């Protein structure tokens, strides 16, 4: 009888451990990046979808900051920066027009609305190379810099390339996808910060 009770108790404890393990199964990739995220096991499906950008526009890089409000940004990889800069030289400049190379920044929908209203009051929306130009962002929304979620190596490589080539500071810009921080979930916010490419292979030209 005692052996039967001991066996039943051990089986019960095993089931409880498995249940706890299932509940704690969150985002493996987020944990690898050093983030702590809530379990997504019972989250609504909508929250688990990719966050949608509200607009893409050209933005001066001096208006962006690599300091994060959530978690800690990755350390700058100097080898990666140098490889990107060499690629810029090799290909005659950065391939900024490719959508997969666009930066990700965090803003509010109200800020974008004010910017669009300002551009709409001009003689046609100000565009550069077929893209909306948000160069006057500080005049409309103040001088607080926008949070750069992904692309710090491209920014640093661009700055060094412009300096070495003795180009004008007007070249210090990059297309940005704007995400409304009030319209995305915590999980989506974290996912935007995760490097979708292998950081251990910075020689890939995918980050040009």
C-alpha cells in the first residue's frame, strides 16, 4: 500500500512540473537576447502577430537614438561596422532604397499625424526620391530623438562613410519604418528589437 501511495505521489509531482514548464514556455529567441517576456501561451492571437508600421519616411540619422526604453540595446560590433562601410564603398553607397534595409523607429501616432498635417499644408507633400521626407520633424514635434529599434550598425557605418568620402551632412539620412508605441503590445515591441539576422555573421551584406 505504501509503495502504491509513493508511486501515485511521484506521478502527481511529475504532472505538476510538466504543467509549470508548459506555462513558462515563452519566447526562446527573446530569452537568448537577454529579455524577460511574459508567457504568450494564452495571449490573444492578435498580440502575437507582427507589428505593422504606420508609415515609411526619410529621416535624418541625427534625430535617432540607440538608447532603448525597453531592455538594453546590443553592443556596437566594430567589425560589422567596418564591413558595412567597405560594402558602401564597393557598391557606390548604401542601398537605402531596399525595403529590407529600412530602419525601425518608435514614435506615436499623434506625432506622425502632426507631421503629415504639416506636409499637407505645403505645396504637395515634401518628398525625396519618391519617399516622404521627415527632415523637419523637430520643427513639428520637438527635438527629442526617436528610438531606433534596429539598424545601429548601418547608422554608424553611414556616418563614417560620409566622413571618409568628405560628403555633405545632407547624406546622413535613412528610410525609416515608423511604429506607433501606443498601438503595439509588449511582445510586439520586444520582437521589433530582436535582430532577425544572425548577429554572429556580421559579414552578411543583408544589413547594408
